[in-house]
C-alpha cells in the first residue's frame, strides 16, 4: 500500500516542482488544456452519431456512449486537477 501512495504522490506535479522549468511546463499545460477543452466537443459529436446510426447493435451503441460519458467525466476531473496544480 505504501508504494501505491508514494507513486501517486510522485506523479502529482505541483508548482514548486515545475517553477524552475516555467516556460516549458506552461506550454505543455496550454496544449493539454486545449485538448481537454476540445475533447468533450468531439466526444459529444461521436455520441450523437453513434446514437443516430442503425448499423450497430443497440448494446454496442450504448457501450460507446457510456464510454464517452466516462471519458468526459475523466476529462473534467483532469481540468480541475490542472487548475489545482
């Protein structure tokens, strides 16, 4: 259990670690934030197209839609973590 806790603490980057590489991490954060904002728009379009198609079985369509909803939830959680950093 201790190794899992240590791994999570090590992978969480805060400003005190990234300040010495300030311009590089700011550029990375801007790119990440752009893609995080772009993803829900694309995912909603995919969900709409999946719901309207009739060539897939209903269970496959629901599986794609639920996976997209979970991915949007992960993306919004990542945005909150990015603002917290």
